[in-house]
C-alpha cells in the first residue's frame, strides 16, 4: 500500500508528538511492506508567524489531496490576543470544515494499570469503553450570525447554535453504524428541554434510531450526561452529540483515562481524507522539554491506518503495543514517570 500523508505538527508540543507518531508509522510501513510518504505543512500559530494566516490555501489544498492528515496541536499564549484578526484555532476549524470531516470519534478507554492516575475510584472505572461521536462542522462553532456589534450604545456578542436536519442525520447514521460493531447502545446527548436545535436533534435521533432496531437508543440531557460520565461511565457505549457539548464532554471523559495525553481522535467525512489528532492541546508549559506523552498522537496514527487506509491489522498492532507498554510500567511525566517523549515511543516501536 502506498499512501500520501500530510503532517501538520502545529504549535507547542505538536511537533514533538508528531515526530514520534511518524517513527511509529515508518516502523509499521517497513514491517508490513507499505510505503508512506510524509509531507509537512504549517498550520496554526506557526503559520500565522510565517504567512500571516493560520491556514493557507496551499496547506488546505495539500490536505484535501492527501490520503490522510495527521495533526499535532495548535495554539499558545503568543497568539491569544482577543483582538487578533486571526487565531490558530480558526485555522483548525477552517481545516475541519474544508475537509468536510463532520464526525469526530473520540474513544475513551481506561487502561487497568492507569486507574490510579484517575481521581475516580477503580470500581467506577472498571470496564469503561466509550466512543464519543462529536458533530464537528456545525452547531455553535459555525452557526450564523456570529460576531460583535454596538447596539443601543451597548456592546453585544452573538454565537448561533444552528443545525440543519442533514447535518444531524449523517452523524447519527455513523453513530448507529459504529454502535452495531460494539455494545449496540447509543446515547444521544442534547438539551431538548431548553434548545430548539436540540429538539430537532432529538427528533432526528429517534427517526434514525428506527432504522437500527438492534441498537438501543437513549436520549440524555447534556447536564445529566456530564454527571453520568463520572458516576456511571461503564454503562456508556456510543455517545453522539452536538459540537460544543462534545468538546466539553470529551475533556471531562479524558479524566477517566488518567491523562489527556492518552486520548486520540479521528475526524471523518462522507469521503476524502480523514483528519487525525490527539485530543490534548499544545501544552505550552512543557513545549520543547521533550517530556510530552506521545501516546494520544500514536493512537491517532493507528486510527489513521484503520479509517483512512483500511489497515486494520496494522492499527491493532500499534494499539496492542501501547497496551503492553503501559502494562510494563513505561510512563511519561503526565502519568507519573520519567521517560522522555522519544523513549516512550521507543518502547512502543520495539513492540510492534
Ligand atoms: C478540541 C479543541 C478545539 C475545539 C480547539 C483547539 C478549537 O478544544 O479539538 O477539542 O474546540 O474543537
Ligand atoms: Mg476541546
């Protein structure tokens, strides 16, 4: 298999973790006789610094033409000025929109050896295996109108939570399909007691659910879901939700896994390249120190092999190597160890 992978290392610890994920992918390629070519582009704050834009047309075009895109992280204090006309995060949103990756898959599993790193009790963490399907190109992040104005002498800001039926349908179908290969339970999260967009969300979830009679559907309000994530996460299977609710719930869910550094994500569309990124941010406080946990990005590269290149066996090889490494006690700083980013990746590579 030949594949053209675009790398967007981004800012902060992004380049450090992407470098390690590439070494893992190269290891897989040489072992299984694949040939992956990697092309690197700037995106985020580094792209603002060099080109004056967080995502240039050239970079977006290169991503659109690739088989898959692997991203590190974007952002940092340097680009945090609220009055700046461009921000690293804007580039990320434009990239998601430009690749039409409407569904963001965020798996949350708890490795038994890392339970002590979660503030939750082990009996609550036992058996947790959740897949959050976050809608990624609509909702509060993209709805129109959006902006600021002076109205009646007062400063006013507005964001809009907007959904079209088709946007909900496609992400729902994906959630139900994925649930069929798992425990066959979908929790659709909304705020239907207050929001009109959530009432449409719930109506469509019910409607699509009827097409999957073997999958159980439960509707849950987002405030309840945030509580259930820490009181009964083991009862959850697939959770599908609006963009911003998903953003918030997945940071909460990462606490179950012991560290944000452990979690991966895959953003998928109807067709075209997928976008793969760890769920953690650019971590400016530890950038350049070589101590970031590369596991989230390496797991994202496994997801890349699975979803974009159809290399299930190779993806599973990486995942079980990571399982073994964690079991063996190898740890980066965030999970109480002393291994560097590169040493942690070395541990994984020797087990491929
Ligand atoms: C995430 C991040 C992004 C988001 C930011 C960096 C724009 O928090 O991927 O969860 O809100 O989607
Ligand atoms: Mg987030």
